[in-house]
């Protein structure tokens, strides 16, 4: 059960936040700065590439890997595709990856691991070496994965752990969730892919991203009242609903997909994501079906005491900027109104793609954490 009154009591929120999710989310800007410093010390800014790779392949364990690949793809110039490699196996430690048949010396393999002990990733490094594929990894120093990458003359970039250095664990107890792991993983790769011309993310831009994350943390902090706190407001709106997360633009769509994953992983809440304008068609039957069902079951005399709680649909529109020419936002509002479906809107105010991504991801991260912390059943 979600206790909305808890959102207005910062002290109670801190006591309920047994895993330190709010503190970890608020420290995202610091994680970016630490990750960038460690990457620079590892030599990322000294790289002198001959040109950009034909393709970038991304492999790793944990829920953040897909989000990292998604963001890199959304920010890329389009001349170099970014492809996520999906593992097989029952557990992360037993997972195995296989390079595509076409992968070779023109391609770059990026590996992500907060532990660096997965044998499947080490084996993938060996595959890349046999194919002539360059490998780079974000992983704790001295971990088996880091050593494997160093042996094939790849680039091992330290994972910025919670202690501010490249430690072997991203969490204090090895089991609690690390809300800053995403930024600790993606920041070194943004710096690397900037150097090889896949996207535009120079050090100055990454420092600005850290400032953007700090600004969102100030707006969405636990001491800020719900009525002026967009993350608390969104969390309260999402309680008891099945969110349909619709992204307008490539970055917003990537943000919607990550938001769905974070809601599931941290708040144990289901959500569906889709990119506009296709979302209007893909999720349209859900909206019309929910309206028909609600109309058929509206029996004034039925016994509601023993009825189970049901999830109601809510559209969440994520936009990279307020309505632009050609935006599907007006159609979203019309469809929400026509189907009597509540609508939440989130529009970034940042000027660059990187800062837009940081703003949308940080705000939705805070919303998911508030849902998790203020719920009786917490992860």
C-alpha cells in the first residue's frame, strides 16, 4: 500500500528508505563527476582513434545494460549503429554471449559489469580477440573482466562505486540496489564514444550533465513539498495505476523504456512503454478496452466490499521539449480525453540532448524511488 502522507514527512521518508535509494539517486551528479575523473585517469581522453567503428556492440549483466545501450543509440549520430547483445543462461553468473557472425576488426565491443566476475563476459572478450574486435569495459579495477580486457590490449575503465572510487561492489552490502549504477556505467562510455566520434559528449558536456542531475535533485528532494515537487507528484499519480509510458522523440522514448524497467525493479510496479506516434496505435486498444469494461461493470447495486483493487490506466507523456511542430502530444491529449484516461506530462527544459536525457532520467528515477519508499511492500 502506498502511503502518500509519507511524502510530506522528510524524516519519515529517511527512516523508510532503508536501502538509501533517495540518497543514492540524489548523488547521481557526484557519480558522474567521479566516473569521468576515473575514466580520464584511465586514459580515455588520450585516445587518438583512426576513425569511428563500423558498429558498437554492448554486453553486460544487470538491468542497466539495456538502458545504457538504449541511451547510446539515442544519442549517436546515426552513422554508427549501437547493438545490444542478449545473453543466454539461467542466471547472470551463468550467462553466455555470442558475437554476431559479421563482427570483426571494424567493430567495438563494450562490456559493462559492476562486479567484473562473470565468466561469460570474460569468454566474450576472448571471442572478440579471435575476431579482431576491439574491446573496452567498465568494471571494477583488478576484477577478472578488467584483467581479461587488459590482456587483449583493450581499455578497462573503472566502475565508480558508491565509495567514490573504483571498488569491487556497487552497493554497501553487496545486495541493496544501487540507484547511481546507471550513471557510473554510462559516463565512461559517453566519454569513450565521444572520442571515437559516435556521439558528442566532451568532458565539458558531461560536467554540465552532472550539474543538471544536481538541479533535478534539488527540485525533487525529499524536503520539497509534493505540490512543487514533480517527482513526488508523479509518484502519487502513478499509485494504483498501470502506466502507459509514451516517449516523444528518441531520447524520451529511451527514457520511457528505462522508466518502465526502474518501476519494475525498484518499486515492483508494472508499466508499458512505447514510442510516439506508434504508441497511439499500439496501446490504443488498451484504452478503448478499459473504457468498455468500466462501462459494462458500472452496476450501482453490486457489492464492492470484497472486490479486489484493480489497476487503472494512466498515460505518462515524456517529451524532449514542450510541444514542437509535428509533435504527437495534441493527439495524445485527445486520445486520453476520448477514453477518459488520466494523463501526466513530463517535458524537459534542457537545451542539449545530453542534458535532456539527464533531466528526464533523473526525474523519473526519483518518482520510482518515491513509489518504492512510500509503499508498505518495499524492495
